[in-house]
């Protein structure tokens, strides 16, 4: 009887702890900024085959939704860039809309410092419509550390997210670690894995099923210094994580 009561209480509280998953840009960042005078245009596309099927906390479902994000990044000098995002969502049940925009300045430790690892820091801030996110105004602080060891590449993004207006505004900074490991199969093709998580504030992690844990098998193609292509398929491991997502990032560098 007691176990049944506890389970019922936890089930009723679950929506309170759930941190909405947005999936507009599914990417683990490298430390390198866009070169001075260059502009990078990227299209981030992903489709959720198995996602949230009901409206929760005023946020529309993610099931069978296509996200299209346009990212424009300009390099101002050898260590500073600024990125702009335009989020869009395509789906049935009135889910096709412009969603919001973010701006992301980023600084990099200059190569002249000769650090043993690549290091950069980005701060992304912006707005999303309330029907597509539990929090409409938010900040993301993303440290980036990466390393190339022969054919092996690794990147860690221990990200912190803060809501300024919305359901999560009183939760503090949410810890969202991202990690990538890839291996150069050929000079053009690299294959590996990308992990994306959101576990809650550092002083009080969410219950496991309210956390987000997602793993992608991903491929990078590097056939030209001006083009980039990343694609992969991801699985979610908790009730709060969208499952079965295909993603693709296509970018072109203007000189």
C-alpha cells in the first residue's frame, strides 16, 4: 500500500521536474572559431520519429516534427566569432511556425598560446515562443575542450543552461553535458558517437527518468575546406528524452 502511494506521488510530480527537450541544434561544438572575415552558413535539420505525443505545460508535442534551424556565424578575428540562430518547426496540428532566435558570441584560446587542448567559450542567449519551450528567455554557457589525437577526435561541452522567464526560472543553472568521440576512417569519412544530456542543477539532480540522456551514432564528411556535413541517428534512454531522431547538419563557408 505504501509503495503504491509513493509511486503515485512520484508519477504526479514527474511533469514538474521534466525539463523540456527542444532539439533545434543537435551538435557538439569544436573549439575552433570561424576564421577572420569568413561567414559560415549552416542548416540544422532533424526529425523526431518517436517523441512527446501530448501537450505538456503548454508546450506542443515533438512527435513526428521536423526542426529546421538556420545558423549564420561570422569570424571577426582569429579568436572571436558571433553566431545567429533562427529556429523553425514543421509539423501537423498547427505546429509549423517560426519558433525563435538566439545570438551566440564565442571566444577561443588563440593558437599562439600553444595549449595542449583546444579551448573556447560561448554564451548563447535568446527567445523562443512559449508554445515550443517551457522557457521563453534563456541563457546557455558552453565551455568547449577538444583534442585531436591522430585519427581520434574528442570534444567535451560541459554546458550550463539558465531560464530567465518560464517554468524553470527558479531552478538555477541546469547541467547539460555533451560529448563527442569520432575516428577518421578515411581522409574524408569519420564515424563515432555523440552524447547529449541534461541532468538538472548541480546541487540537486533531477530523478533519473526526468533527466535527458541521448546517444547518436554520427558520421562526419570532410571533402572540402568550404563544406561540412554531419548526420546521425539518436536514441533516448529516459521518459523525458525524445527517441529515434535523425539529424543532419550541412554547412558552407563564405570567404
